[in-house]
């Protein structure tokens, strides 16, 4: 009977195990934590955003690194196939804003329970609290753990990346891959907050912005995202910030600014101000701006525009008015880098895709060695895409293991 070892019981490792199991093989799933799916448990703020319901082309547009590598595995097991799988296993789903797909219960634990049930049903040998210390290959794969030593005919590495180290993602897979001479693409944070160094913006700490445009100009092109974001003491976060962090994480940033009124062009804001000035000629400019901006921004924008906040509307010159509009449309932030990988949702970088068969996830260098999940250099935007990649890769890997076992 063929023996298959899988290191890592996260989304990709577990899905590989339950789909690869046949009567003709024995699968051992080795996990360093005390339970499976530790990162899965916290994804989507504990609600588990398992995939996204966008159709094929639009879904693939949200894979920002090595999209072509995913064509084959995603075609064979796409988001709708995953949703069917979950529903057939009695997990009701709901599609929410942005086509994000969650369990109807909004409990990640329900997804984990489904997988635990499948592991038991298929008699997969689950080894928890077991850390892999060393591995090598002669005629077979030898895996030494903190508890035992194993021999496998096939080996799957599904150890995750470097983000969320408390869940056990500590980069072990990169070390294992190097033992088999695989090239590792340098890891950087993906989907993480962006740090700024404007020390006079402490007043914005805790301020949420809706329907704004964040713009970042880099040596590799200009990027813009529209939506919501949040200010903290020395960094910004929120959906549009996380997206941009993954688009610029290997670029040199030249300029970063917020368009606080993206729905209004320069002329429309100018006309609106002129109307307000005509109606309230003796009102302080700071009071007039309350109709246009959040209070926290008013003094900062006036200071940057070199306008006294007590000046009356009828005293504002055309030049001052234009300076004011420019600050509203180009609210500059001094970029100071990305938060470190411990603050990132995903790891960008990992095992070089050029050395992995995209149809099977098998190493091109070492026969019967497979890689799945975040350990590979594929990353996506936020919204369920990264988990779908893990499931699609796991299914592709499982298919090949089954096929060879027939």
C-alpha cells in the first residue's frame, strides 16, 4: 500500500488529504499545532471567507502574482466547484458584499468541523502536536518529527508562509524546499497596513474614511483603489490599503496621496465652495468646510493650504481657494514602508512556480514531491481568493496522487 505524507494541516494540506485518499493508499497528515486549520479559524475575522463568487476571468484578475500558474488547477476545480463541495457536505453558504462567500453560520469552526469529519471518515492518520525536525530522500522520503520517524512514497509540503506566525506559519516549508534544491522567491508582506511618517497627523488616529481614492505612484507604475480605509497612529489600513500593499510590495514608492472627494473634480469642488462663500460671506472658512470634510481634516488641510482657519469666506482669494482644493484632491502622506510580515494577511514570495508543475503541483526537480498552498509564490487580493487558490492547488495535487495510485 502506497504511503503518502502531508506536512501541514491548513486549508491546502487538509484538502489534499481528503481528496487524495483511496483504498490503495495510507495518508499521514502531520501538524505542529494541537488542531487542524489554525489559520483557517481566524480568516475573515473568524467568519471564514472561503472563496469568492466572481466568474472565471474576473476571479483570476484578483490573483496578483503568478496568475498564469493558476489557470490549470483553477479550471479543474474552481470557486463554484468548491461551493458545490461545501453544500454537498451540508455546509450552507451565503454570498455577501464583494461576492465574498462565507458559511451561512459565519463560523469558521463549521468549516473546520466539516474537514475533521472527512478526516475521520476517510481514516486519514492525523498526527497533531508533531513538529517536523528533518526530512530527506533516498529511495523514499524520510521524515523525522518530534515524535517519530516516517517513510513515505510521496510527500506533500503544505506548511504555509510566514504571515500569522502564531498559527504555526514560520517558514518551515522554505527550508524543506531548499533541501531539495528548490529556488525560493524572497518573501515580503502581502495584504498589510502601510506606514506613513507624517507626525502631525495624530489627530486622525481612529478616523475611518469611506468612498475615497488612495493613490500610490511607484517606479513600476501608478496604482489607485477606491473604497474605505482607516487611520491609525502611524499607519493606514482597511480594504483599499491592503489591496495596494500587495500591488506595491516590490516597488519603490515615489508618492502617496488620498483623494478625499473622488466623485467631484476640481471644477465641481470650486463651484461648490463659491456657492457656499456667496451664501455665507462672513462665516469662518473652517465652519464652511464642515459641509465638505470630516472635522478632523479641516485644520490640517487649512494649515497645508497656508490659510488661517479663522479667515472669513469673503476674504479667501482665488489662489487660496485653489490651494485648498488641491489639498482635498491630493492629501499627501509620506510613505514609510509596509508593516512587517507579522502584520500581513498573506506572504508574498515563496517556492518558485517555474519549478512546479501547475497541473499537478509536483516538483519538476524531485519526482513524487508536491507543494500546495501559501508556501508557493502565488498571492491574491483580499476577498476569499487566497483560500480558493489553496483549495484548487490541493485538489490538483490530490488528483495526481490518486491517478498515480490507480
